């Protein structure tokens, strides 16, 4: 036998106690031999061997009455008590086996073979440790004898043998059972045996808790009430759970059979209900199935609202809610007319495109109101996950349907007006491409069997009237754009804005601010000044904010008693909201040489653009200023090349470009300017500067030119015409190909302007230059 593993130590027999390695324990020692053994230990190295007696009643045990396996321990502290006993603090160090008893007269001494834990820490051992910890945690929750802090200290133990010993020390076991654990030297066997004991203890504790045998007799009133309530809950759960679920199943079956779902869907729902009935309530899948059945029941499958196919009534509602927007209204009325004739037309997919604030979302709501359908809106701005459209598969925790199905549930019918807001703001990442998922939704040939990952069964979206909105078409993928009918809403004219303010915004703000019509009045000239000088936008949001500000100031004056009635006109408008924030272009006061007035289109409507040309002695250098974009720079180059090629016809020195520098400037250099509509304006200003002929002050122009002098069509003629009318211009020169757009211009503006369609620059110069007869 190895000397290192064998030691001769004093023996301290224990009665009704057992010490595991690493365990620290207080002992009261009173027997004479035990006291002598302790005194000997304190004289030596403080090490003693602790082993338990087989029979507690034996006062002076012999070797056969003591268990062979015990624990090598260290006496850390010894204290003599007044009654003659000694209290010692011992700490278990290592298992040991008694190989020989040495009976001295004063105390017992033993020869001990020290034992090391056997078994390596592999994956199986780790699994056993984890299981033991879980079982011990559950034991603590049931037992209430072990504090939660004990669990925290046990969880930090990494050695499997020590873990088993520490857990065993906290269990309320008989000495024989504890001794059996102490005698198991193989770590895996020890953990397996411990897990078996924990399982048994849990069952016993569970039964004790249910029966209520461990209720304390002395209990405070609040504790007693709490315990009784908890006990009542437990009894109700034990007695009523089965009946409660049976009642729930019966209720769900009735709801399924009374719902409007098709037979195939009903079969699936009843099949899932059978699975739910057989599944225990504690199962995670039980909640998923319950949620799925709820969705199948609550989704509209055949329920639909009846359209109000009265064209005149619908047109009246749309006109009341929205001024202008004739093309959109016309398209909706066309749809209803065809629906009335065929009664089977699939829902159209309209895409309203325009700047913020022009009323795209409110228009969709008005369409639903006009035709008597339910309205539902979802915003797609910032959506990056394909599951937002198609839903999650039910295998995921927290799975739910996509926004389309959620919207249909909210609508409650299969034919609502469904608004997909901000469709141009979607993006994609590693979670998929939601715009691709929308392809099926917005295709009239496919959406009669839309597939959602959560619902899994085909769902009919063909009767839905989809309306989408976007600020720009540039970011919408081509295949998605191809499935939609684009309706552009460029913005409101000044006339339309004034009308909207009078009929919609002012009454709304008066109501919101508690004002009566007799207390507050905003004159039409003040509204026009508000539109021109205080807002610059395509829509009416900023104007509504300004009107709200005026209402607040009026409310303050009325409440404070300063005035009994507030009337705001163009003259006193500045007193309420300060100096004008914007200015608009004005026609020239007299004919100018080298200066022409162009018409520009901006996101806030139209505006005039003055283009100036200055000539200085030089070598033909072309200078462009005014923060011009590439398109306008190229327009200036093309205009100059055309003027050079036709110099003789324009009475211009053919060699001007060899001895003259040309400076073209567009005022307001801080504002970026670009776009293909300034060509004829630049060319006219160049010819005027080089020939000395002035440009007519009352003429505005728009159009692009080629090197051969042809005038190309432009966009935004309506907005440009409005800016010309506002600036006091009387004649508008425009490309001949834009004649079709004149009908879009309001009658009040069209009647006060003279439109001259041109197809060549010669025609432009004929009408623009003073005294030009060519």
C-alpha cells in the first residue's frame, strides 16, 4: 500500500451525523474517548477521522459498529462549554476507508486508506451535473427548507464529485442513505444515484404539498389567507382543469361550425382542434395550435360588404372630401361603373404617387367611404423582413401571420379598401426581400390564392381594392411597379389650395380650437398671401400648421378680452405670423437686353427663373454660374452652339466667339437648379445679348432645344403656367408637343394667359424678341 494514501489518525465516532468532504459542521462532543481524541488532535496536526456509528444508542462502539468509510477532516476550532461538552468546528477534506482499528485506552485510533474520486469529467458527466442541478432547483422550490442562496453557491461548483457531496449534504435523508452516497467512489455512479434520490424526494414533497400535511400551525393572519388562496387555486386547477378545457373545446367547435370558412378550411380547423384536445395544457405547442385556431375562426373567408354602386353619390362624396385630383376620382368612378355592369371585376391596384401632404392617404380613406367598404391601412415604411408580408412559420416561437392577413382580420370582410402606405420606403436585408413577397399580393392573376406562412392555406385577396402610395417611383422595383396603375398627384395649385383652406382646413381648425365662425374669419386675400409668402410646398400640411397658429393667437385674444372678433386680412396678416418667409418671381418691369424669363417646376409647384447673359471682351470663353446642374450646363452649350451656327440669320457677328467672353448667370446661386426645360430660355437670352434686341417683359418660356433648333417637350406645364400667372406674365411660349397638357390647367388661369406652341427656336425668337420679324 502506498504510504501517501495511508494515515494513522484518531477516530471520532459520530451519532446520527455524517460529514462529507468540503462540508463544514459544528459538533458537540461529550463522550470521554471522543474528548481525549480531540485533545490529541489539537496537539498534533489537527487532522481527525470522522465515521458514523451504525447504531446511535451505543455509548462505546467497537470497530464492527462503525462504518468503514468515513471522512478525513480538520478541526478548525474547539470550544469548551459550561456543561462540560466541547463544541468543535470540523471541515471534511477527503474520503477514507478504515483498514485497521487500534484501540488505545484513552481513545480510538485507525489506519486509514485515503480515497480519490474516480472518473473523468466528460460530456456525460457534464450532462449529469446539469440534470442534478435542475432537479435540486426543483427540490428547493418544493421543499422551502433550503434557501435560494444555497442554489446560487452550488451552481458555481465545477467538480462533479464535490457537487454531488454538497447537494447530498442539504438533503433530508436517513443516515444509511447518506452513508451509501459517501461510499460511492465512482463520480458518475454517485451523480446517477443522487438524481434518483432527488426524483423520489420531489414526488414525496409534491404529494405533501397537494395534501397539505405540512401546513404550519402557528401562522400569521396574512400568511394564512395567502396560503388558503393558493390552496384554493390548486384545488380548482386539480378539479376543474379537465372540465374547463372540455368546455373550451366545445365552445371552439361551435365557433368553427358557425363561422363562414370554406369546408376545406373547416376540416383543417377541426383536425387541429382534435390535436389541441389531446395535447396537455403545459405543452408549448398547445398554445401555438390554440392561436392558429383563433386566427382561422376570426379571419373573414366569405363575408363581404355590398358596394354602393351609385356613381353620382360616390362622385359627390369624393368632391366633398377632396378638391381637385380629377384623374384619381375619374379612375375610381370608372371602376365602379364597370363593376355595376359586370359585377365581377377584380379589384384594381392603384398607386398614388406624389410629394408628402397632397392627400394620398386621406384620398384612399374617402374612396372606401364613398363605395361603402371597410378601410384598413398598413405602413410599409422601413419594412425589411419578408415575414412582415408572408408571416412566420408556426415552428417559430411567437409566430404570427403577416401584415396582410392581420389587416384582413382587422377589416372583417374579404373586399375592403386596403391601403399599402409608403410602398417606396421598403428595403431588404438578410431576412429577405419584402417587395418580392408583395408581387403575389399585387398580381390580379395570383392573389386569389395568397399563401401566408402562418395560415398555410390559400387565402383569396382578389376582391380587395388595393391602393398604394409612394413619394417617388425611383425606389420601387420594376416587377412590382409593373403590377400597379400609376396615378400621379403633382400637387395643388394656388387656386386649389385657397379652396381647400376655405372649405376644409379652416372649418377643421376652428372646431379643433373651439372657435365659432362668428369669432374668427380669415379673408381670401390673406389665405392667398399665406399660400404665396409663408408656405412653399406641394401639399397643404404647412398651410394647415400656419392656419392652426392663427387660430391659437385668435383664441388668446378672445379669451383675454382684447377682441370679441378676430378678422385677418392680407394687410394685418404680418401682425399675427411675422414677415413673409418666401418670395415668388415677378415679371420684368420693362423689356431687357440679355435677360429672359424661364418657367421652372419644383417640388413645391412652379416658379419663374430669370436667365441673364453678359458679354465681355475676351477669347470666346463660356462662364456658367448659379449652381447649375449638368443638364442645364449642357443646355447652355447646345444653345451657344446653335447660335454660332445661325449667327448670320440672327444679325450677329459670326466671329463673336473669338473676341467675346459670354457669362450666363441664373440668380439665386444658393439654390441648385437642373432640368431639361431651360434650353430655349438660354438661347433667347444669348441671341438678345449678342444682337442687342430686347426680350419682351411679359413673355415666359419653357422648353429644351437640340443643336438643330428643334424644341423638345417638357413636364409640369400646369405648375409652370400657374407660376407665370402669379408673376404677371401674359404670354407663355411652350413646346408644341405639350399642347395636350393645356387642358389640365385651371380655366381661371388658362383664360388669362396666351399660350404659343412652338416647334423651332426661330418661332420662339419671333415671339420673344422686340421688333423681331424673322
